[in-house]
C-alpha cells in the first residue's frame, strides 16, 4: 500500500456574489426558497433571447486572478458547452474553453491551471416520489470554476486548499462560498500509481463539505489501490459520494472535452480586457484589500500571536477587526495584547457560543473590553474578578470599572489594610505559623488562602503574599 502515490487535481465551482445573474437581469439570491421565481426568458433559454454579460462577475474572477499571482488574459471569449440534462434549459451551457479569463497562479502552495467564468445550472431534486423537479432560480447564476494542476497528494491537502479558497473568496467579497448552500462545490480527480506516471483517474463530483472532501478522496484512493492489488483495472468514470454508505459510487463514464462539442458563443462579443476601464489591473488591485495570508503574517508579526490564535482571527474578519480595535490603545504592550487574546478566544467566545439570543461579537463595545483588560493588567482585578466582570458586561452591559466596584471585585492592594488581615490570620492559625517556621512552604500557601477567604477574594495575591512574608518575619 505504501508504494502507491496518489495524485489529485481539484475543480472548484463557486457562485459569485452579484446583484443579478451573469447573462440576464434576474436577481441572484442563494437564500430564495420559493422555486422558479428568479427566472426570465433569457435564463430559461427561450428562442430569440440574447445574453448580456454581467461586468461585475468578470471583475470578481479577475480579482481572484490578481490575488493568486496569475496571468490575466487580454483576449477572452465565451463558448458553448453542449450537453443535455434537464437542469440545462438551453441544451448547452455558456462557459469558457480555449481562452479563460485567468491562467496560472498559486494558492496555498498548489499551482492553478485556470480560472474561468460560466453560468450555473438549475437545481434538480429527485426525492419527490415518482418524479423529479427542477428549480431554475440557480440557472444563470455567475459561476467561477477554478482548476488546479494535479499536484495534490493527500485528502488533507485537498481539504486545506478548498478552505483557503473559500477564505479568499470571502476576503475579496466576491462570494460567500457556503458549501451547505451549494455556493461552493468541489470535484476531485484522483489517480494512484506506483510510478511517476499518472494512473487512470476518476472524478468524484459535488463534494459539499470539507469533511466530505477528505472522506471521499481517502475512500477513492483506497478503492483504486484495492482494485490494482487484486489485478483489476481502474475505469475512467464520474463517481458520486454516498454519505450514508460512506463510499463513492459510479455515476457515468467520464466525458472528454471533445464530447461537449465546444464552439465560440455567437451571441456574446469577444473581449479585449485592456480596452475596458473597469478591468484594468491598477483599478482592480486597489480593491483587493488585505488577503488571508497577508493578515496571518501581519497578526503574528505585529502582535506576537501564536500561529493557531492568528488562524482563528484570520478565519473570521469580524472577530479579527474586533480584536484589533480592542488592542489598539495598548498595541505596544505585549502583556495586555496576550491577555486580550486569551480572554477573547476562551472566555468571550465561550459566552457567545452559549448565548441563545443571537448576540454578535460587538455586543461588548471594544472600548469596554479594552478597559477591562487594562484593569487586569493594572492588578485591579484578579482573573476570577475579570471573568465575573466580563459576564456582567455581556449580560447587562455597562462600564467595567463601575461593575467591578459595585460587585466588590476590585483587588485590595493597600499594604496597610492587608497587613491588618494578615496579622489576624497569623493570630488565628498558630499551628500553620509554626509549620511555616519549620520550613514547610505549603503552610504559607494555606495562610494566603485564609487571607483570600477573609477578603472574599478581593486581595491582590502578590501584595498579600508579600504582606504575609513581612508579617511572619516580624511576628513574635
């Protein structure tokens, strides 16, 4: 088994976030639940209708291209991809074949072959008894197809690539890429071989979650190896994923490109991108903003974050923006930045996770969170006091210092006041005092615990310990 090498290439389809569909004025909405309402004669393929290209969809694909360092076409055109299926109303799909918008580039260490624009198909359902239904709302939605080189060698690497692509699409604002809604679908071409040559590949289509991507690829690698080990051949075919059975299954013999009878789309003009102002490199690069891998590097460098903490922030733009607002007043203070990171990623996210009211990350204003962290850093609040104040802020709102004062959570650091407590504890615990003086360090911890109890947890532990050492030294 170890002598086999898996080779994987991915084809990822992602719906683009535009107001209208790619060739008509119908609303592009992935949240529409009523069937067949966002349709018109153009996207339904009625005779005599003509497509009109959505410029915003082209811009979205070009942004992806510039982000991954790809080659951007100057000349591009659309093609007809001819095949019959009930969810293709025209009997062909408008796509790109010979002249894609984007070629080359790299993402997450994986080389890219091409990125092109096409129209999505309708949605078929087959669980309605003895008939199938087709919802054409999705037909004509702008769809980006990204094809990688066959340079991936594990299911985990394939899943990691898909996650990074989803993140990029969201950072660019070109697509939400929610896999559970079908806004992003992954197809994997998989082959195994004991030599440097590629084996016969199979394509597993419509993988709709990152876990399914990993499970389907892992299963298919094992299935192909088992076939070869038993002396059988792998057939080039298209397969699906059976979630219930946790296995792939044959759907149809894999088509080659010539089976689609591609030819240039006669109803759309050929494009010379350098002649179109909206598509110029200088204009589009200004719209890219900070990319995920740039943010990872910056967060780790500027705030000395651990890689795993930086990744949590990178995965959520809302969370990372909130974090940066919180630490802005003390961004040069690494201690306070670390405190903020810990309280935010453990305590605050824990409160949000368990909340049933739909609270968002900004429920506690960032300024109040900053003030709370500064109180902890100034030893005004113990860890327990900070957690209690944070809970009150989350539940009822308000000013953290006022809350801490009202609840008696402010740490007592006055040495004179604490010395009175210390002397009372020493007098009440002569046996512990004798144990300490005989060299038992645990006795000191006991006495400090009694001091914390006497102050109801309000004493500054460091000041209290120092006071005990002084008090025990001076006591008769």
